[in-house]
């Protein structure tokens, strides 16, 4: 608060009150010897000692003061509604306190001392405003003023009304704000006059605290300087800047360069302040002779009271250099962090600046002739020859191992003419693109899209000469060959950007069919070579195009997979978190409050995939379109919700709605499906194959997504067992130890766990499947999260399981089902046992997903534009793998080698049965070997064969006791029929050999 203490007023401070008032954040506050000495708003709260809030007043003067009809008023930290508590008409002696009680709460353990003024105002515990007023009328506004306002305390960091430059520190439930020196300190600065401490309520009966000298005096006001942060000059031209300083309660009368003075940098034309509160001024001059460089200068102003204040000015004198000189041949510019002037032709304008290129260049292929100018491009246009002054800066993008030379903090830009630049031809691969940074270039090599994952949100495509293969897809992890391929990949990448550096409103580079695929190509790509962060490959060289790129659809979109014909088609399909329960807690049937289970926990946050019904319907339609196009007889599914058979049954219902009732059926789940939110599953076509036995699974602790197996039988009797897997992911390295830590050999994290899962397959589960099926023909499929030459795959190869993708796909190009980091490889496998491999007719990967942009998937809100189409493309992030099996038949039709004669039928009137015989004669020159079966195809409806051995293709048959028929020999078979309708019995007899 304000105090008039004439004996304490120093010379030259006759206007102290006015100056102090001007320095406050509040409006003018009247003088008073009574101050607010303590404020406590945490009373009755949790953790408080006292049950009530309170405000404490204090007489810090040397004389008695009568309070009269005064009041204490409270408002919230930013409020304008004031609660009034009246103060009694009492006289406070010097050093005497006065306690105003406020509201009570439910907490606290102690009562206040007897209050001098009771009240019920509820105050904030951590912030608020308290005003001492010389009348009892409620204040108005957030910052009330006038002669009646005697003292103000804004407490807590959010209070917007206070004395001085800020409010008090923030108290809490157990603490108050207390004026220092027992209430004596008052320099009109809430932020320094008060401290936070334990509440100490004092009333008029408390011990008095008479202030020495009648209380403190207001603080001397500081000198306030006004100086530019920097002064830019150009070598040979010089520059100057005006500096000033003022003191609200004194006269600024001198200025000197306190540090950093050099010849040619000096203060000139100093003019002292004309009076108290007036401004002094001086000119900081930089002579034309000062060499290029940076000169930090400190200027100190002083006043008539012995005070001083300093300001710092960063003087930068720019040299004049060419762009090739700035770039240099070294990794970093030798001019880094210096101010320079250069000139060049504007070749491109992008979202955060523009590119300049030296009109002539220096002829040195090791130095770039281009430079990026970071800042406003206002007033410049492509083709302008401009002269710019700024700071040479080495910018290192996030994750980059190198920096990028830029010109920043521009201080001068001027157009001095026009010019043109011819693009420099560049070939790929290229391990030294740095020598072209900032330049206008033309890639003479046709470039292939290697990733489009960041097209929608960043407008980027990753390009290379050809497709980059993941090294461990082809070579042993850590091998010299794998390292060499990794190095070649690193030298074979450039990112095509869109030049705007924000999420594009319209996704660039899409073809008329709404996509641009990995594998598509672009020729004669022309633009400026930038360097910065990218969405897919970390920091990289990026081309900002100056000519519209011309793409070619060199990676055709196939509407369905193409594979060699066989008699059973098997597919492996990752359905990318197909959940019928959504992340918002609703589900496919419109119910709310649902959740997904991981281990023993069920909640919505465990769910993956669609966030809501709208996304789910888009996802569902794409997956149904994809699986119906694959049209396999048996499908192994990965990443489907682990909720018994609910999600997989829903998927089958949707497929059947599209393809016809009964087209697909669910393989009933085995006992164990794992503890993850996702599982593997199988569906099949009952008209193509039949189930043999029940599904098996391995719920061992290593398999949080348990593999499952099912044996199938084809129409020709051939059997095989499908084993569907989803091994542990490479990502999410947190918690990995030992062999699960990323060793840097290309296999990522958790490799030891995947190897253990593969060992468990080899040693336990696959032998169990063979034993249960009594058949060695096994096809292992699924997302193994391991590329073609990684440890888990080679372990199974060594156990005799043949890599059918490497066998059928590799001869025609890079096998891949997944694109990651702009490199391609296959995580989705087809491994056939040694006995089944000869029956594999063909394998293909249907590239309907991995090559497509993420932007066209089912998700909503990820991009500004929604290019979604209701089709099969980008139904997942993995491509389906399709295997054509040509299963060897287990039986054969031998009818052509025989003559078959039927006798007439006799009715037994006692039993009502019809009996007869069938004579089979071997007319060939070779023995017909068994097992032998007489099949009665087309048997009259309503007639049944007694004692039938079974049915084959809907026709009953008898397995014959004869094990063979020699050439020319005959056997006779007795038949009995039940014919309740007494219809004419007819059928076509067929002789089959083998096993049904």
C-alpha cells in the first residue's frame, strides 16, 4: 500500500506517489496506514488446520488509526462481483492486528481466535482478490479504483488485480499469504511483499508488532530501457539505432557502452532526460568500416539517484558472399551463425520460405549453388533476382544425422533484377544428394513410389530407383549382403513433397481412380531439393516440385488375385483389427457400454479397429469386398476380435449376404484363443471342403495369440491341415530384454519370443496336428512378423517346411505383403510340409492393400479430404496370400475297367425289402486293387440302401469285402433296398477304388 513518510523521501522523489501509482497494475489506490496483512482461503477444506477462511488487517504506522465505516471486500481471481464484510468502528493502535472471519467449511480442526468482525464470505483457497475499502458500498469491475480503495492484495498466480508487477505466490488449503515482517513490509508489490506460509490468525488481543520507523517506504522505481534486441548492418554500409531510457521518479542523465565496444561501434548524440519521468536518448552507431561478424554490446544508463540499468544489443555486420561460398564443400557451412548478404534467383516458393540459386554457380560439383531462405516470401516471385541479408544457420531436423544450411532471421530483402535457372540433372541411386541441396534439379532416372503412407496427412511420397526390399527379406540378418542392401537402400531414396508443409486440403498426386500405388512410377521429376523430416523415412532429402509430376500406373490394380488352378484354394488374410466392439464402447448391434477383453480386463479402451459405427461399416464393406474377391475355399484370418466366435460369425454372415447363403461357415473355435484382444480364426466353404475332427490350438504361455489348426477334406478325398499363426510384433519395444532387444540386425524387437513361438510350433503343435489328422500334409500360414530370411522362418524351413512364397513368387520379383519405412517384404507366409509341397500348384500375393495409401482406408478424420471408396483396396495393411492346392485324390473311378450287371429286384413280402445282386467283371488286363466301393449314383428318391457303408457325393455306397479283382475275374455283390413308396428303383452303379 501507499505511505507518505516525508522524512524517508530521498531527494528528487517529490513525485513518488504519482510514479508508484503509474507503476501499479491497478488503478490509483488511496493512501492508508492500515494494510491487509494476511489472507487465508483454505479454511474448512481438506488438509486445512482452521475451520474458517479469514482476512487480517494491521496498523503499520506509528499512530492510532480509526477504521470508521470501512469494509473488506472479496472477488474471485478474475471476477467482478464483490462480497462485502463490514469492519467495526474501532481504533487500531500502532502494531495492532484486526481479524475478519469469513466462511466455514466441513474440514479443519481448529477454530479461529475470537474474530473482531464476523463474516460469511467464501474465498478461494489458491487465488482471489481482497480490497480494503473506506466505505461499505460494493465495488464494481475487475480492477476497481478511486479514493475509497485503500489496499489491494491479489493472491495466487491467476489474480488479475494486484499492487506492483504481479500477485502474491499461490497458497493452498493448508497455507495462507502473509505480509512479510509481521505486516510491516509494504513496497506496493504484492509479489514481493507477501510470502506463503502456515496461517497465523491474529486479532486485536494479539501481541502488537510496532514497525520500526513507522513501516517501510515504497521501493525506488527502476530505470526502464528501450533498446532493439539486434542491430543489423552490412559491411561497407554501416547502420544505427536509437536507444532510450526513462525513470518515473528520477532523471536519466548518462549512457555508456559498458561492454563489447570495438572500434567503429559507439554511442552518439546522447540527450539527457529533461526531467523526472522524461526519456533520455542516444544513437548506437556502426561504422561502415566494421568487419563482418557478430558483436554483442551492453549499454548502461544511469540516473541522478545513483541507479543504473543495462540493455543488450546484438550487433551483426553482414558480409557479402556467394551462395556456393556459404554452402562450401564441408558438411556444415563455415559461415554458420554469422550474418551474411548474398544474392540469387528465386527458383521456388514454399510454405515456409523460398529457394535461391546462384545465377552462375561456381563450377564446383562438391558445392551446392542453392540455398533455402526461411521466412516470409512476401514481395518475391519465382524468377526474381534478389539480394538478402540474414543469419546463416545449420538446421537439424528431428531425427536427422546431418544438418541443412539455411538463411534465417532476414533483415533485408531487395529485388535487383530477374533471372532463370536451368535444372541440374541428377541420377538415382545417389549417396551424395547433399551437393545439390537447395538447387533446382531434374531426376533423369524414372522413380518408383516406395511408400505412400504419409500422402494424406503430409502430402509426401517416398521415391526410389525401383522398389527397395527389406534386407532380411532376402538375406541373413546381420550378413554382409544384408548390410550392403541396407546401405544401397539408404542411398536410394528421395521424398516427393507438396511444398505446403501442412496437412493438404486436397490430397496430391492421386490418379483418377483415387489412388497412387507403391510401384507406380514418375519420370523427369523436377523441383528444388529440400531436406527435412518426413513421415515414413525419418529425415531425408525432399523434392519440392516446380513442374507437375507425371506419374504412370506401372503397378496395375488387379480386381482379384491370379493364381494357378488347383482343387482347393487357401488364403491367409490379416483383417486389420476387425472388431464388432468399437473404441467408443458401442458395438455392431447398436449396444453401448461394451468393452473388449485383454487377459482378465474388459473395457472399451482395450478395443482396436473402428472407433464407431460409421467407421465399422466402412471397414466391414472393404473386408467383405476383399474376401469375396479372393474367393478361397479356406481362409485363415488374423487380427479379428477375440470374443469367442462372435466377430468371425458376423463376418461370415456379411460374406454370405454378398456371395449367397451358405457360401462360408465358421470353423468352430478351439478351447484356447489366447489372451490378447485379437485372435486368429478360420472360415471355409462347406460345398468345397469338409471338416475332419475339431479345431486344435496351443494355449501355451508363449502364445498370447494362440495358433489354431483344422484338418479339411476335399471332394476328391484329399486331406490337409491348415495352421494359422500370428507371432509377436516387432514393435512396442518397451520392456524387452536379452534377445528381445533390437540387436540392430534388421529383425527388430522381440525376436527371441518369435523364435520361441516357432520352436513351440515345430516341437509341439505341428506334431500334435499331424498325429490328430493322421496325415502329414500341413500348410502353415499367417502373419509371422518375420521377413523371409529371419530366424523364425529359417527355423521352420530347417524342420522341413517349404517356403512356398520364395518358391513361387521370388522368381518373378520381390515377394512382399507389407510396406514399412518405404521398404517391402513379406511378413505373411505360406510354409508347406514336405509331403504337401508337391501338391502346391501355385502361390500369389494379392497386392490390394500394402501398395495402397493409408488415406483411402476406413478411418475417418485422419485427413482433410476423404478419398474412401467402397471396394476391396486398402482393406488392411497386409496383402492376402493365396495358395492353390492340387490335392492328390484318395480314390478313383474304376468303372471304365469293368462291366457291371444288375439282376432284377425281388420283393420279400414278409420284410417289404427289395433284394438283388450286382456282378462286377474286370475287363482290363490289370488287377483292380482295393479298397473297393460300389457307389449307387442317382438312386431313386425315397429309396434307401440298407447296410450302406456311407455316402460319397450324396450317393450311398457299399465297401466290398473283396480286396481286388483279377483280370477277367468277377465278384457278385448283394443289395437290399427299403422302398416304402414302392417306386421303381433305379441307379447307376459305379466301382471306385481307394478311400473316401
